[in-house]
């Protein structure tokens, strides 16, 4: 199992339950929470299939073991988009992010299934299939969930709405540029991603009221790791432009992906998923 596959498996098995726990307690009516809790219980069985699949070589059996994860991911996507549409279409910017995070989760599941079944997708071979699945899950899902939950502790302003729009656009703009071989669109997506994620890291560092106890330094370290990951991505961009020898692809897969997966997403989700409940901050719902 190479580094990219390891980070992808960790994201599936650890980020997803932490993201569900981070989102669940304070954004839904009691009836919606019961339905969402039912989806959370489906995670264990689906995750077991993912774990066994990663212990095998890609093929039909490994791909078949991912089918429960596909069903789980699309169920979460439906629940997330339904929640966003019903309760937040004119509401706080941060809650709208949850619907897009759930859509990206479904997208990551499709790429994960292609990876484990050993198929190319949209003309991409390995390791691009693995890397795309990981980006959909870490950048598209975990990062948006962290931004959504962090947003509840920020004073709402227009600048945060702009940050949210950029976070939403980061994945689709970059993916469009890569798919249709439009270098300028791909570069625009890369710059949007770097600017939006750096902005999110700075917001987390500057808002000291988010997180108590060990969670505050954990969020600080997560933000520093995110900035480090952005810095490595910028260094890799300069390597391509100026044809330098480093950082290499292998280095980026190990360190850029590791900083984002373990350093930022894991620490950030863990701190937010275990925060003390504050029912007084529950948004009004129908």
C-alpha cells in the first residue's frame, strides 16, 4: 500500500465518523437528528467493507466490498442536501457548506470505488484516481465540515461568505481545468484553493473563543499544518513552472497529503467532534 492509498484509507475510516459527530449535535431538529444518527450507525458496516477492500489488490471483489460505502455516501449526500435546502437556503453561510460537503463525500465514494475496482475514471489512471478520491474527501468534505462548524463561532460578515464561496469553488474549478485540459482554469482553481484554505487557517487561529482545553492548541496546530500543506503546494507549483527538481511527487504524496490528512483534518475534526455541547446555539428549525 503506497502513501496515497494509506492517507485515503485513514480519511475514510477516521475523518468520516469525526465529521458526522462534529456536525450532528447542534444543527438539526430532534427528528432530523434521529434520522442522521441512523445514518451514523451505518458507517461501521460500510467502513468495515472499505478496510477489507484495502487489504486486497484492486479488482472486482475489492470493488464489490465498496458498494455499502457507496450506498452510505449517497445516503449522507441526500440527507445533507435535503437539510441545506429545507433549512438553510437563506440562512447562515456556514450551514450551506454542509450540503456541498455531503456532495463531495458522494464524489469521493465514486472515485474510491473506481480505485478499488481497478478501473480508470474519466480517462484517469492510477495514481490519479487515488489522489482524486483523497482530494474529494479531505479538501472537499473534511475541510468544508471544519469550516461549517468553525463558522458557528465566528461573527457573521460578508468576508466569511466570500471565503465560503471560494471553498465551495475550489474543487470543481480545479477538477474542470484538469478534466478539460484547460491550464488557466486549473491554475485558477489552485489559487482559489490556496487562498481559501489559508484564509480558513487564519480565521481559526484568530478566533480564540473556538475550542476549550486541549482543543484550542489542537486547532492551532491543525491550522499550522494546513498552512504548511499550502506552502508545499505552492513550492510544487514553482517546481513545475521553473522546472526545478524538488519537491518531487513522492515527497508531496508523503508530506503534503500527510499534513492535510493527519495534521489538519484529523486534528481539526477531533477537536470539533469532542467539543462540549451547547444546545443554546441550536439554529431555529421548522
